[in-house]
C-alpha cells in the first residue's frame, strides 16, 4: 500500500529518515533523542527523584513477566516511568504493540500494521527485526493485516520503547505491530488469530511467553487540555490535574489490575471510546486500541494478571536533566496541557500478592 509520493513526504517529516527499506530511521529525534545517544547516562538519570506514583507491589521476582504497558512520550517527561517498567521484560524477542495515531491519514480501520524493515535505528543503536514477523504474516489471515513501511515511518509510539528494552539486552530482536482504530469485536477477532499464530510459533521453536518472547504494549494515559478536546474537570489547573490523575489511577488499579478478563478489557475499552463510534474518545488514552488488543492476546495465551507498577504525568514531576545529552521536548507541559504515563506488568494468571509473599 506504500505510495512513493506519500512515502517521500512522510520521510521528510522524520528526524532521521529511513534508509530505503532496510533500516528504519527515527520519527522523533527530539523527544527520544539523537541516534546513538548515551543511553547509559539516560538510564541512570531516569532514577533521579521524585519517583513516579507507586500503584502496588511489582510481580514477585521468580515469576516471568509476559507483557508490559509502557508510555511513549518524551524521555524528559516520561523517563522515570520507562525506567521502572521496561527492565521487567527480559525476553530476547519482544513483540511491540503500538498506537497508530494517524489512522485517518491512511484510512485504516480494523487492521494490524506490520513494517517491512530488516532493522530499526534508535538512540541505543540498530536493533534487528525478528524473523518471527515473517512467520506471523504467513499464519495470520490476510484480511487482518497490512504491511507498510510508510505507515510505520509516520508513527512514533514503538520507536520510543526500543532503547530502554535494548539497554540491558543488546541481543534484542523486535516485531513491530500497530493497531488501527477498531471495534471491540474486531479486536477480539484479530487477537484470537494473533494468539493462535504466536502460539504455533512458540510450539515450533520450543519457546515460552515470558521467557524467550515478551509483549510490550505502547500507550500514554490521559491527554488533558483544550487542544486534546478533553476538559472533563475544567480547563486546567491543579484541581483538574488531581481529578485526571485519580481517574487514571482508577483504571490502572481497576480493570487493568489483577486477573485480566474479557469483561475487564471491555470495561477499559468503553471507558476510553464510544464503542459504537470507536474513533471518538471518551477518556483520552491513546492506547485505547493497543491495550485491549495486547491484553486479549495475553489473556488468550494462558491468562494474565496485571500488576500496576507506576504512574506519572508530564505536569506532575520535574523534567529530567537530559537536555545536555541532546534530548528535548516536543510540546510544553503544564496543568492546562498534560499527558499521563502508565506502567503495568503482566504475568501468567492465578498469582496474587498475598500468595507471592509480598
């Protein structure tokens, strides 16, 4: 579906344009920093206090983390949250499930969008795309999938996660997937096909979810402000910020926590969008499709239990001191314009905090 003229326009918008169809460049070279940045220093600076809100205990250490929800905003704002959640995912091969912000530009609905690159550039260097992608494409029904370098070049929600995942596992391989705007029933159908295909691949290779393969779901939480068309608690200010935080906390510790069920996933989906018109927001989380899809895949592959780990907002914490390393911000943040950052880990089902001794 890649149109050469549109592809050229999209690559002109990239911070580091993609190199033909072998190496994907970098859409956002401001918020996610320059290519080949000093990620060791970023990694350490991200522990600078104050810590994000702690929403509960982490998964017990012996239990493999099968998936996570992590943010994708500027590192200066969200770095503390990236640092808390992404080290929990230790698999070598990570399926990245992301947001397609510009779905209207491509008129894409009810589709999973794969890339066609051999490798991705990032602030941490070049990361190869796993051959799991080709096997998934062979197993998934054609009506569910699109493969497009052009669509991936216009999207920033997956490239943000790669440097943090790669920092402690330089052998990392990725499988980037974007989830277009979809009705809940479409997400169920696609998740069932994806879970079946991934299960086949794991069986073929003798792999296990949480050991050799993990799932990283990209999603920012509330986008609050008049320019986001979200002013449920007024135009802004500390009170609106507190109310928005409380709403996000309730979602993270409610339907996204504990044993994950289809009913809980649907409840979260319907909190974010009008189910009859899924392109219309109710509560503006950009992960309104990536999260339900990713959670249904986990739930269908042996069950899942959510462990809310951390939360912060762009207006609620001081910026990280990353400017000297070449990192910037793509938009200002204040109590009239802020974004929330969710962090949830997912293990297999059936384990509760008390049983884990924590």
